[in-house]
């Protein structure tokens, strides 16, 4: 994977986080004069200096997306209450600096912490976030990024990497995020599948059975989306899926930057996620390529909310169990 990188003499260090993997990988930096190749193991960091224009020292760090192993402090899980909004977002009350309350949503397809720009300007008045508390968990001096778009009625979002190395239980029956240090012992009814990672996305496999054919693709879990499913147009074209599904309507959808794309909303007669069978799923297909730079489909929370899940971010598995929302009508 190739990424563009701009040198920043002011950042000390300027951190490049390698794509998340639990395997050793090589990262190579190229300039117009030289290159450096670094072996990145999970939990490691590598520091070096790049001389810009022969005078400015750019302190650079290559970091693994997987943090170093830490000793287990407590086996007691942390809990974060949430509300499933009318737009299918996992809405959480977050206390900022001990005084301001923001509405954030948990988005598995995202990383880091993002606040809307006008929230930073008006509510926080550009002040630094010294602490962020959600439920029984507190982050001190967290890095906060600005964004132009988030789930409806939300002030921002937080991604899966806040809980790296832990087991994240999303329980829609109890409206709780439960953050475990160990995998829960009671897993009756859960089905385990491999959790994969690429380009910063947490991915699962899903399949469309069409006649005698099986069309299997990778899906990012977009728990910030009100939709049920969004298909990459190029991937959908491989199986001619738009001709296999019934058209519901022509619509538009916005990406994380607020850019709109014309879409077709169709009804997929069958979809398989892990061993679960889902029927008549509203499926959005782009009329042009979605700008991820590679073929990627999305499962929105209109579908995902039907399953209690455990994200095992230590061993990279996902556990799914049908919940009380399994049979509720889709928004589409």
C-alpha cells in the first residue's frame, strides 16, 4: 500500500502509524534523495530524523497500530451506556474536561476521536481536551481530530482503536458497551468469525447467494451509518448484482467528508453474515466508485444492530449473536 507523506519539522515526533496487523511488516520511506526501510513488529516504534532542505530536522516516528502488551490491571469490565438513535447510531454521552457534555457515536469503521468543527469552535471554544469520560472510562489528553460530518444528531465519533487489545461487547439488548480485559466465558449462542484489517478498516466477510453462485466480499462495519448495506459499484458489477436485485429507489448518500454520491437502493433477497441468513436487505449501490481507493463494501447499523457482538481486538475475532432486533423492519 502506498501513502503520501508530508514532512513536518514542527511535529516532534511526526508519527506515521503503519496499517494495523499482528504480523511483522516492512515500511519504506522514500524522499527525492534517499529511502529508509524499517521492520515494524506489533507494539514497536522506530525513531529517525529526516533532514529537510539540508537544514530542518524532521523528527519522524514509525509506529505499529497495535500497542505494546501491558500487564492486566483488573479483570473487572468497564461499561459505557448508549442509546440507539432513530438513525441507528450508537449514541454515547461523553463528558469533556469534567464540564461539557457531547453526544458521540461509536463507529467501528472509524479510528481515533473526531469532533465536528463547529462543536470545537463553539462548545469547546478551541480549548484543549484534557479529559474525556464515557461511562466508567476516562482518557487523559486524548488526541482529537476535526471533522465535517458524523452520524445525525451527533457531535462527533470515536473508533475501535480506543479499545485496542481488549474485547468490546456491543449489547443492544441492554444498551451497553462493555469493555472486557478478557474474553467473556459465557459465549452461548455466539458465532465466531475472523476479524480482518486493511487500510485502517476492521473487516468481515459476507456472501450473496444468487442462484447457484456465491458472491463473497469484504465489508467494513459502519455502525455510524443509518443504512443497512452499501456496495462498492465495481465489486457489485463483478456479479452483475444490480440486475439480480429489485430496485426500490434512486437516492444519494454522503461520505465522511460530506460529499454526495448518487446511488440506487435495491433489495437483496438473501445475504449471509457468518452463519446467519438475512432476507430482503435494503442495499445501496453507488453509480460511481466510492473514494476509498480500493473495493470495499459497508454494513451499516440498520443491519448490524440485529446482532449483539464482541470485537476481540486482542486475537482479531468477531462474535455475533442474534438479538431482539433481528426481525424489526429495515428503514429502507
